[in-house]
DNA sequence: GCTTCATATGCCCGTCAAGTCATATACAAG
DNA sequence: CTTGTATATGACTTGACGGGCATATGAAGC
């Protein structure tokens, strides 16, 4: 239902994902490590599963969950246009290019595109 | 109030951020480009501002908003532990390492920790 | 069969956030 | 000072989501 971003807005879900990034876990293991009621864990897992963040494999009565990368890749890609703002060395340059849009000003350094 | 992730869970806010990634904008410009009521834009900007995603500079009656990178950097950093899942070449290796944690080769036999 | 363990699901409730509309503030121009 | 423009804010409504609890499903073992 909700977007990838809404899914990871939930702190407990991010915790689950972090645990699964370390290794696969059963519901019970997550329940223990996160110290939260089992029903909550299951519900969050359902959301994560339906959004493609995790997948479950049945092992006897246990369901072992593992991470699936696609949705988080999507987030990573969304960040792309913003990275220029913190990739240090080009930072000043980019800000300048951005400002060019509004003010044709030349501080300290004569710069052209 | 809410975490960085909750802020960018809102689609309109992500749109605002994307626009600001391209260049600074006044509220009115955002209003036009996003085709949403001005009050909504202002409210989202307030949320973004208080969370450090944007900052405003006063220019006559206009407020020109610009992006601030810190919160998105935080998201970028949160992704770090997950990147190994999609950085292709090491992928198979990592999955193997992950699985090592659980089962060398023991089917149908559940084990306690 | 019944019982136990592991997980999923349904229901109810409180909370919180977003949208809408109206109004307030601030500045500029006449 | 009045009017118009630009933005912020307040009140209110609505709907979604998470937590808690009870219950259902299902597989394993007796």
C-alpha cells in the first residue's frame, strides 16, 4: 500500500531490517532481540514482506526471514540527485552552479560553467 | 518530532526536496510547480525546516528555500550496512557468509542457540 | 485424537499527521 | 493608510497506522 519510504519510516521496521542485514532470523529470534510482542513483529514482517523488503522461507514451524535488496536500492537511487550536496570537494562548486540560477555574482573566484 | 525517515515518507515533501535539489525556490514557485495549495506547501516546508532539510532566506516578501544536506546524509549512512546486498560482485560471497551463520548442512533438525 | 510450539490475523482503540479553509502576519506599492 | 502580494498559522475533520489482546492456523510430537 504505502511507498518504500513510508515502510522504513517505522523505527521497529528499520530495526528488523538491520537485524536481517546481519543475518537471517526467525520471527521468534526477532521477537527476542527486539523485545517486542510477537504479534507486532509478525505484523511488521507482513508489511515488509508485501513491500518486497524481506522474504520468508518455511522451516518446520518456523519462518525464517531474509532481506531482499530491491526496495532499499530504490531508496539509494532516490538519493542520487542529492549526493552532490555532500560529496565534499565539489560542494562549493555545485552551490555556486545552483546559485547561478538566480544571481550572477562572482565572489572570490571567477567561475564559468 | 518524527525521525528523518518519517519526514521523507511524505510524497509531497520528497517532491519539494527534489525541486530544491535542482535549485532554490520560493514558496510560490513550489506552489505552482507542485500544484498544491499554498498552505500545504508552507506546512511541509515548516516540517522540513524544523528537521533541518531546508533553510529559508528572506528576500523582500518572499522566502527562498534551499536544501540542506545533513538529514539526507544520515539516510545515506543508514543504508551503508545494506549496500553489500546489491554491490554485485561481492554479493554471492556475502550471502554465503551470511548463511554460514546459521547452517553448515543440517536439514530438518532445529537447533537452539 | 489432543497438546504444544511458532506464527499469523482480526478487532478495537488511541494517536498523530495531512488536507482544507479561514485568518493572521509581513512587506511593498500607491 | 490602504490595498495587494507572499507566506505562515490556527482550528477542524478525516483517515491511516501501530499497539495490545485474543484467537486462528499449522506443524510437530505424544
